[in-house]
């Protein structure tokens, strides 16, 4: 836990100047080298499926704040929200043998995992919540990844500063047992401010990796040509792609 807190603190301190650093050639190379070291070091000293800490329900925070987008400002989203997301679909596509289009009912009928974990934001705050949803690995296994697939990209309904939000992880994190597609928080349907109706929970990474308002999961061989090519909305603006804690 001390290690998680230290990394969050370092991340919060670093990102304030990361866009300026990333603008320079030497700075970009330094950030890439540090990220690569961070990723390899974590995986050297922790087993592939090592779990993030889990807590008793008594540890759940009194409230779990929203951050980033607090809603999706479109008529289609507002109509879907009003209907209880009866028409919401999660599409699984890309380098898969069997593309899927899952309704919320489909998601709820899958085997579920419930975990009480700590969310660490790069801004320096944290909260503990209980998340429920199917494991991402189960969904990917049903779609059957093709051998070329190396990454999973998450498409989202929300936009920040006019740009669509997206995120990505590699297959190690995609098949981690605590990586789930969450539709419930603290025993209730996921609130709007927390990404309703679906959000990613990738518990060994910082909060900006936990994409909200999920509409699609896309298996790809490379992140080149997707968004700004760095693997995520914030990564395209200087954040590290691998945000392990």
C-alpha cells in the first residue's frame, strides 16, 4: 500500500509538467524509457496475476466522486439513461473470430466478479468502492482473439475538450482476474457520474485507465493510428501509457 501511495504521489507531481517535457525530443525519450522501466519492474517483482489489495465492505468510502466526464452530453445518451439503458450495446470487434454485440441484460447474465478495491487518481485522491461485473477475459474468450491481437482498445461515449475518450491495455492486463467490465458500484447500478452504464476496472493501474461510458472493445495488433497513437486520450497529451500501481 505504501508503494501504491508513493507511485500515485509521484505521478501527480510528474504530470503537471509532462506535457512540456513531452514536447521535446529528449523529454519524450526519457518519458518512454521511464514508462518501459516501470512496466518491466512491476512485472519482474509481481506475478502475472498478482492481485491488487481487496478490502472488507466496511472500508468502502462514504462517497465515490466522479472525475473527468460526469455525463455524456448527447440526446442519445440522455434518452438511453432515461430508459435504464435498455438499448445500450457493448460491441466487441477488431481482431476477433466472433464479433459480439452485448446488451446490458447479456452483461448481467454473465458470471460476475465483485471486488472491493481502492481507486487511485493521478491527481492525488483515492476512494474505495465495491465493483461488480464480468471479467474482461471472459468476454474476450467468448469473442476468440485472433493471434495477431496484442492490445485491447476501449471506445467510450464521452468526449473531453471535443475529442473522444478512449483507452487501451495489453493482453496481460486484459486477462488479469481483477480486470472487469463494471456495471454496479456499491451494490447499485453504476451512477451516471461514474460512467453508467459500463466502465472498465483495471485495478493495477491508475484511475485514468479506467475508461467510462463503454460502447466498444476492440482487439488490435498495434496502437498506431488510433487517436494520437499513444494509446489513450491522456496518453496522447503526455501521460504514461502504462500506469501501474
